[in-house]
């Protein structure tokens, strides 16, 4: 057995320790996904919107498609186009519960990120978040992000040891990230800012043994009273595109199979907009984006979300045929939601 397979087997064994996990989780999965079965072709308003304000990154994480051969060119959404998009979405702000300002890229590389957060909040949007690798979160940016009033900052750290984190996330420096993260938490706590932090660990063969000490460490620094979280997600392979580090997880395979006819709630709930304005099927479609349902800089974003082509795919999911789509066949996102662990 090679070491990747051995590692993944150990992950699976530890996750299966409670017994019957696959059956229990697949029942939960069916319940969760069952919610979208109610849909009868009526106009959908997204509950969650992802706007990728920048496509481009300072890091080269092994499990991220940003490391794959370049298909999209690095770019930043111009501010005038971004504000027009927010204005077009503003009438739906009560229905939109979450607004994520990141896609495939590092939001702190976007010089307009703080202005964008303020703009969206000024238009009444709530539930804003960014996810960041923290490498660029210096003292000035720490204050700037908290001053925006953003609700959630997701902090991506993938090890408790410097060598583990840096092996997974090349071009980042663990000591600097640790200082930046502890500094951000101290500033928030000391000055009473409202932002919550989610410290997120993507579990994979290189770091799976570090989850327990990681959870212990970060638990001591976060604040449950402020709704902070430490989260463990399983790595996914972007539908086979970055599979070399994923290996075989038997527990996940069982779950994937038990969910393969379940419609994916993301395509009913989430509007995903690339830095160039093009609408993707989902977050997992951000790398090569075969779908491109329309461009929000030229069309109404809600119309694009409800386009006949998009609806045809929803229907395919509802008919239990999502396996017919290359991107959805073998996608482990629903499974990973069920395997998610909170620290
Ligand atoms: C694509 S990144 C963009 C935001 C930012 N650069 C960061 O790293 O947080 C968003 C999230 O996707 C996660 N991610 C990247 N590749 C992944 C994979 N193969 N499986 C699961 N999560 C992944 C990252 O760890 C990060 O938490
Ligand atoms: S920091 Fe984020 S966007 Fe950049 S390579 Fe890593 S996971 Fe991808």
C-alpha cells in the first residue's frame, strides 16, 4: 500500500470509529438536499452569492486549481462594474443571507477589497465574508478589515507545524501567518469589533494527523461567545483535476455513492460570479468554467441565475441524473459537507 492510500485509510478508520457513519450521514444528506425538491421552475433568488473580486494568488497551494495550467487570466473586477453589480442585487438583499467576496484567489491581493466590503454593507447586505491565507494580513490590513464591519473572516491554515503548513501552502510563511492571525484575534477582542473568525483546516494526507492538536491549539485562541469556529473539511479533488493529493478514502466513496442521485443544493441556492463577470455553475466550476451561463456586466444577474440552460441542469439534478454531467459526476462536495467537523 503506498503512503497516500495508507494515510487515507487511517482517516477513514478514525472517521468510522462511531460505526454506521455512512448510513447516518447519507440520511442527513438526503434530508438536506431534499429541500430543493420543492422547486417547480419558479424564479429563484440566491440565498448566497459568491463574487470573486480577484482571480490570482500569492500562494500556490497543492490542492488548489490555481496551481493547474492557466486557463483564465489573472484579473480584478473593476470597481465601477462591482458597484453596478451590487446595485443590481440590492433589491434582493433580504433574501441573500451570505455574500462571499472570494473565489479562486486571495482577497487581500485585491487593493479594493475594503472599499468593496464597505460598499456592499452600505447597500444593506449582511453576512459578508472573505477567506484568506493570512500571509498579507499585516497590522494595517488587520485594522482595515475589522473597520469594514465584515461579519466573517475565514482563515485558511492547514497545519499545526510550520513544515506541514508550508508544504501544503507554498509561498506562504507559517510564522508570519501565525503572528498575523493571533494579532487579528487580539485586536478584535481588545477593541470589541464584531467580526467572527472561522479557522479552517483542509484535511488531506499531508496533515490528517495534525487535526487534533490543531483543534486544541485554536480552541484556546478563538472565542465561542463571538461565534468563532475551528472547522475541519475534507479535501476535494475539483472533480478529478487535483487528485494526486486526495488519495482513496473508502468512507467517502461509500458516501459519494449513497448521494449520487441526490440533487445538489448549491445550484439552487448559490450564485457564483467570476472576476470577469461570468456566472459559473458552482464554486467547483471556477477553474475551467465550461458553463458560463451569462455575464452579469451585460445582463441582469438574477436573469442569468434563472436562465433556461441553468434550469435544465437543475432539472437533471432533480431527476437524479447529475452523474450525466462530467463536473457533478464524482463531485464530493455534498459528502464533504457531511464529514465536516467543528472543533
Ligand atoms: C480557493 S481559496 C480562496 C481564498 C483564499 N485564498 C484562501 O486560501 O482562503 C478558498 C478555500 O478553498 C479551500 N480549498 C482550496 N483547495 C481545496 C480543496 N482541494 N479541497 C477543499 N478545500 C480547498 C482553501 O483552503 C480555502 O479555505
Ligand atoms: S491561498 Fe487560496 S486561492 Fe491561493 S492557492 Fe491557496 S487555496 Fe488557492
